[in-house]
């Protein structure tokens, strides 16, 4: 077992921690090596203090050991860390490029038609760790080439050192290839997810920052209700339309949000659509024409604008002759449409077939 001393400089080769921002090639200083549990405590140059559990698969390497002299980039100890950084950067760039080529034949323009369903399936597979999906994504491969030939070309392209590869020890060659491969595969998967977020979005933009779990009081989000839920072609839970608004309160566990006049108009139009659909279903059942309006009013509230005020007629719905609410805009011209009368909730924008309202960019959410 390799022993690491306090103050020793090391570089990251691999870690399975899914949350760290550390990448292969990052360097740090050893604080302590617990040899009983084979855990190395490190102060990383980036500011991270992530410890390395060597028996659990984490890998680090000393950067104070000078490789054989080659006259090139790896001729100095500090140069080896820089070489690994450049291998990581090259792997990242190559992985992103591979993902973009792959996407053209999967969810891009070459496919044609509505690719949102395919994008949603891929996203779900990536998030769930589904091997059937992950195995189909781009991965680094040097099949058909010897490790030395593939490694020399990659190392030379990444570092500009055309002779340094053959001066490296076998362990260093393996380390350089591992850094490149890990960076390539990580970047490819991340880029696929980014492209799928765009393709799956009902707006053509990445709206993952508006996930309902992230919406807090005062935040913008997308809202809808159970009445808008449908089953998609893949058997997934879909929402016909979501409305953009600002969460201002919670009521009995449900969301209360304010929205702009155009969004309020869309909510009213959607309610009228549901009323029309219900009227047609009653007509198909043989309900007399003279009884249709009463039956519709008893099932669904009527919403309409009277100037700048929304009139909500729920008299038949609640069997109360006084159940008419008038919803005026606030000082900023925003409306709370049935905020404490309907069961609104923040929803996943990617589950919506259509979204009404201006969505903020990720840096504005």
C-alpha cells in the first residue's frame, strides 16, 4: 500500500463521488493519511477538502515524482500535473463533440418530427442510471488501435509534446488515458443531458431550473392542476398546459401564485375549453340542449373578464346565489386566479405539452 506523507503533493486520477467538482488532474496537498482505513485527507488547490477513500476506488498519484527526462512538457514534476489537466480538457472537448454528433441522429434535425418523446426517454434513463440508455450513449473507445498509438496521438494533441508519451512509465500512460477517458465519458453524458433538456422542452429552452422542487416563495415557476393531467404516448404523466407565475403563498398544501394579464387570459381560455368539452360530452350523452348550460355551470366555474376584473361565477357549482368573486389586479397589474379555490401546484415544465407565460433564464430564476 502506497503511503502518503503530510505536505505531499498529489493529483486526482479518479473519484466516484457524483457530487464533487473535482476532476482528474486536479492537484492538492496531503493533510493526513489514515493508513488503517486507507483514507487520504487532502486540501485541494480548488478549495475542496474531499478525502480520498482508496479502498473504495478513489485514485490519486504523487506529482513530486519526476518522470524520465524527455525534454518535453513532462520533464518536470509540475509539468505532469499540467499534462493531466490538458488531457482532461481535451477529453472533455472530444466528449462534447461526440455527444453533439450522436444527438443529430437521435434527437436532432436529422431525425425529423417531434423528438420530445425520445428526449424525455433518454433523460429519464440517464437520471435513473438505466444501463440500456447509458450503454447507448457515446463512450471513449480506442478499439482497433494499440494503447500506445492511441495514447501517443491523444497526448501529443492535448499537450503539444510529441515525444513525451514514450518517456512515460506504464503507470503514467495508464493514468493519462484514464483522465482522458473519464473526462470524455462524463462530458459526453452531460452534453447529451443538456441537448435532451432542450429537445424535451415545450419551449425549446432548458427549463430544468424551474423544477417544482426548486420553487420557493417569491420564485417564478410553472403551475397547473390535476384537471390538466393526461397520459402521454409513452404512458408517462403529461400536463396539457402549464402557466408561468410567481409563488406567493401556500394554502392547504396547494400553491397560490400571481401572474400577468396574458397568463390570466390564458387560464380563463383554458377553463372555457374545459367547459366546452364538458358541454359536448353531455350533449353526446343525450342531455337536452336546454339543460346543458345548467349542467356545465354545476360542474365548472365560469370565468370572464369585466374590464380589468376577473369575474368567477361559482353559484351553480357551490349552490350559493352569492358565490360570485371579482378578482382585481394588484398594483403591478398581476392576478391571483382562483388561488385559494383551485388546487394549483408547481409542476415540472418538461411534463407540459405547452407553457403560457414568459420563462426566466436560469440566471434569473
